[in-house]
């Protein structure tokens, strides 16, 4: 008679994948519970220098655990592969939620709002999952640190870099500032803005808007049913960017653009060119139906806040319409006062300017007025921990390059 091997009980050391993923699940549930406790929904983080002190204390605590208690079962488990896999899985799951659920959006299902899943960046869920992963990373690094040799260098660079990224990202939560500044042409210099909580934040510089400008793509045209909103598809496209003297074929209609006015305003039954606030693109077109050989001419326009759009009726069900032009580029010409000196500069989307530790980004404008907007919304971002995160990224890249180079060297041997 063969004796059956006795199965290891749950929570009996050494812990494996089963216990590790149960710990991850418990941390997930604990984070969700913290999210629904009134007044505890957000982990707001700590500010300098308290955050640095806590970060150093955490590292010292983990080093102490490794030096004096590394043979303890719980410490050995935290530096094991099952703990590493479960911590990475939990953190990756929270990051996926962060990517798939619209953040700072109140128009989400009630259960998502109840658990604060639409504001995960400052959530306990992200904090606990990051702390679990960071603990495992540091203990793994300490376990593999000695002996120091070229064989371990790539591993240590990768893991230490990731550890720095996680730690700096967590510690920067309290120091990160995002301030929205609404500037109006003609207003005086402004030295304050509104943060995400709606509080007024004073800035170490003053700025004013000199000019706001938008470069637009040519408008697009299409044929659709005004009652159902359905747009006719032609060869996989529904909208066509117009050019003067160009012809377009959509099903049985051939559209010829005879004239385009970039800045137009309606006058009786036609459009005239006018360089004035409220003007919008308009085009005089002729449309021939190849099935009936009937030709229709008329003006179309996307309209603006100053006048209604103009359509061309093609039959009982379809009209030719023009879409509002999409912005190709928008920028703000700004003046700033810092240290008693006045500077002039321009900012565009994805082309920020750096002033007094803040990065100024072109965020938005008055979309109702479009190209005629005299309002520019600037976002001022201050993240003093960003250089530390860059160091971590460089270490991860260096470790990856080293491992790739070392792998090629081994294959050549």
C-alpha cells in the first residue's frame, strides 16, 4: 500500500503561489474597503521633507529585515518568486484599471464611483499594490546584491531602477502640483491658478496672454440623413477634406468645389469674405446625381456661434454638410514676470516652457468660439521628483542593454 503524500495546509510555510495570490487578493479587497470609508477615499500623500524621511525609513526597515531576519519564513517569502509574481500581477491589474476606466470622470456607473475607481491615481488601491511590489523588489535586490559581480549587474540595474521609479512615484504624490490657469487677452498679469481640488494656488511668477492663435485643417464634407444622423460611406470613408476646384464622388453624387471662403459670413442667400469674429468656412459647390443627371448648386458652411450651419438638400433624405475644421495647432503668446524681469515666449501643445520649477503646457481654449477664442487655458505642472524617476528609467534601460550585450557575448562563446 502506497501512502498518500500529505498535502501542505494553507498558510503553512513555506508559502507558495496559492498563499501569495491570496495575499494579493486580500490587499485588493483592503484597498477597496479603504476607498468606501467616508473621508478615506484618497491617499493624498505626504510633502517634502516628510515624504523623504518616510521613504528612507522604509528602505532602512527593509534592510534591517534582510540583515537580521532574512531566515524568517515571512521575509524569505517576500523575496521569493511567488511573492514577486503575485505583487507584479496585483500592481499590473490596478494599472490596467487606471488605463481602462476614465479618470476624473463623474459620468461612470455608480459602483465605479463608490469604490473610487475613477480617481485611482491617488487611491489606497494603487498605494497598497505599489507598497507590496516595492517591498518584494527591495528584498529581492538585497538577496541578490552579494556577491557583486558582472553576472548580477544587469539584474541589479533593472530591479534597482524599477524600485527607484516606484518609490519616487509614490513619494512625489504630495509634492506634485497641477495648476490650471485661465488667461484672457487684455487682462493684467496673473500669479495664481486653480488646482484639481478647486483651491487657489499662488505661483512664483506672473503671466499674461498677449495672443492666442489656431491653425486649422481644411474643413471636411459629407452626405448624411439629417433625421437619423447616418452618414453615407464611400470606399471606407464618410468625410472628405475639401480643396478648391476639386471633385469628390460619394455614391451616385459627384461634388465639385467651385469656391472656398476661409472666413465667411452669410449675406442673404450667399456668403461673403470677412475677417471678423464669428466668421467660419463656407464653400460654393455643385452636385450632380449620376443616376438622374440632375445638378444642384449652393452654399454650405459649418456655421459658428454667430450663425447657423448651411446645408445643401440633395433629395428627400440626404443633405451635403460641412464639419467644423479640426485644429492643426494652437498656441499662446505669453509674457511673464519673474525676478523683476519680463520675458515673452510662445507655448504649443506638447511644447512646454519651464519657469521657476514649473512646466507650462497649452491645455485648452474656448472651444465655443474656436479660432476666435480670446481665452487660453494653461496647465502649470511642478514635479520635483521627476529627475529621480528619470534616473530610474536610465538604470532600467542600462540594465536591459547590458543583459542584451551579455547574452550576445555568451552566445558567441
